[in-house]
């Protein structure tokens, strides 16, 4: 199955985010993007530059918030989450590369709320795949793909960003 | 070369695939694992910036603090570390509990295991107590050594390593000087092991002959009896507490005499590198091993050590419970 090129997907995400900002009358001065490590940070970084938002980019590593500690133990190479702004009463866009089960987003929302009470959280994803296990849907999505059972899509980056197919070995995304 | 003692220490502490399951001694642990502890602790430092300083990793797990010897700081930071991992915490002051009624240590531990505790944090005045519990009594409960006799205090050593790394970056080119009561110090022994494993260029211990252990020549460090020579150009200066409660002979003429020759004062600190950091494991005897102006001065990172202690203890607790969990899963599968 051919995978889409990334630049048009990013164009579509930027356009959709612009529309949402206008429709909901979001305050650009206070709107903040939060990328989820690792691929989500790469995508968020591009969106952040394209939208020219003044608030610095936030990053989250959800390793300590995963729900599979009992099965998998502590993940390796957990980075420090960094939210260089006050979360309270702010509009946030959570950004990830691929959304499938929705468990990563659940973990990210839990972590985010430990930093404060945002006014609104939107979700933007480069790719969504079928297989949701939680009631979580992106507000902005570059492409929806249908993959054969057992196959996953992986983002490489940050420069250049590219998608490839891999056989599934991990349980959440 | 890994000698027999360190490979035995590694066997008890590590799972078959090299992950931590007990944390008893720095001896026998490879550099990669110490670095993993520091990296994980660094990530937990980040959590301390959030409004809610907790992560849900050990939700539903139980950590029992078993302190057979007094401690304020270590016990408080272990308790806080376990709570910040969302574990349920049981802190037992053993002197006032069942052991005073005649229950043996083994019975106490077996009862706690039956209560399905996932980790025991153990401080004991006997060297080897934590190792004994991990190898002979409750091997399926993660044992964290919070100090055993004169033997080891590995979480203190690792919080010191984290403090050094956060202030100085890489370990390789550093000169680290440890001053004072090396003889009674489980901290010094664990620090020297950790500094060697992490590849520090120059490790120096500075003490009067009477406060040096007889086997110090085997410690893989330089030994100095004159403060000035030992401090010369040091990047990290660690003052140890003079352990008056463990002095059972005439090891020192007087505290004043010790302070005059080995006290870390503004004057003596000037012999170290101008950007040297000053550390102390606490509690501080002001005017005995360190001058107040140094302990509270701009080069001191002593309170930073306390904050790093919580992060390091979160790291070893979560890594050891994780190692035990995976071991059990493998046993069930096989």
C-alpha cells in the first residue's frame, strides 16, 4: 500500500488548524502546541513554525503515565516533559504522529492535567489508524489510513520526515 | 575484570536479562545501569516542575519502609518518593513495633510479604542486612538498601552522582575529593564505587589516618592525609559528617582539632577549583566538618542533593519493582 507524502498532509493540518482558530475565536497569543515524544514533537515543531505562534512549543513524554507498567515495566529512555508556559486556562493543541488505540492520548491528557487546568485541549494527528480502544478522536488529522492487520506506520525524522510500514510489535499508540 | 564479589552482588540485584530487581550495593552494577538510573531520575526531576508532582507508575503497589536505625532525611525522601510514584506507603519504626515484643526479623518480613508489599526500603545498622533479606528472606520483594552498617548507602551515592552530573556534565575529566570520616562512612564507600564505575578521572579521599579504613588502598582512589594536597584544583568537594555516634575509640583528639586540620572553610575551599561545587550528605555538623559560610555559600549544592534524592529514589523504586514484575511474568510464562 502506498503511503502518502508528508508535506501535503502538513499543509492540510495547518489549514484545518487555521480554520479551527477562526471558528472558535481562539487567542493566538495564548494558544500553545504540545508535541508528544518523539514523532509528535517533530510534527508539532513544523506546525508551530507554520502557524507562527508566539508561545514556545511544549513537549510531553508520557512514559511515566502509560497504562501497561504491570505488563511491560518501566519504558527506557524517558525524556523530561517540558511545558514552558502556564497551562491554566490556556487553549492547547496536543500533537501526535499516529493515533491508533488512543491510549497514548489518554496518558498525555492525564499528564497534561497534572500541570494545570487548560481551558480547552484539541488533538491533532498526522495519521489516524483504525483500532481505537478509547473514545478519542482527533480534531485535526492529516490522513486516515486503513492498514492490513498487523501492520503499522512509523514516522522517521525530524529531517526529512518520512513514513514507512512496519510489522506491529508494540501494543499501544 | 569482574571479581567474584561483584558478580555475586550483580546476581542478587539483577534479573536474568540484566535489569534491576533489588538495589543493595553499587558494587557489581555496570555503568550502563547506573547511567539508566541517572537518566530516569533526571526525567523524574522534570515531574517536580508540575503542579501535581506525582506519576501513576506504582498505583496499587505497596512500599514498606523498614527503618531499624534512625533516620530523618533518608526516610522522609523515600516516603515522598514512593508517594510521588502513587504507591501506598507503610513506614515502620521497627524499634517500637513487633520486634520489641519478641517477633524475629524473619517473622516481621514474612508478615509484610504476606500483606503483598512490592518493595521494602531497608535501613539497618548491620552491614549486609539488605543483602541477606534479598537473597535469603524475601527475594520476590524489591529490596532497596537505605544504608546498612558501614557497608553501603547506594541511593545516597546515586543522588550525589546525579547532583554532580547536573552541575558538571560529563564525569570523565572530573577531580572529586571526599573529606572526613571515611572509616565509618557507608556513603564514602558507595560514592567511590559509583565514581569509578562512571569513569571519573581522579577520586581522592582525604582524612586523618585514624579515620581511614584499613582496606582503603583497595578502593581505587588516591588517599591524602593533608587537606591542601587533596583539595588542589578539585571540581567537586564532598564533606562527610563526622559520625560521633559510631566513634567507639579515641580516634580523634577533639572536634576542634579535626576542624582545624580537615574542616572545609572558605580558606581551605580556595585550594579547590574556583568553580568547584560543595556537597554534604547531611545532617551537617556546622563548625566540625564544614564552616557555615561554606555550607550556605554560593558553591554549596547541599539542598539540591536533597531534591535529587527524591528523584533518584523514585527511579530505583520504579526500576526495581518493574524488574520484579517482569521476572514474575517470565516465571508464569515458563
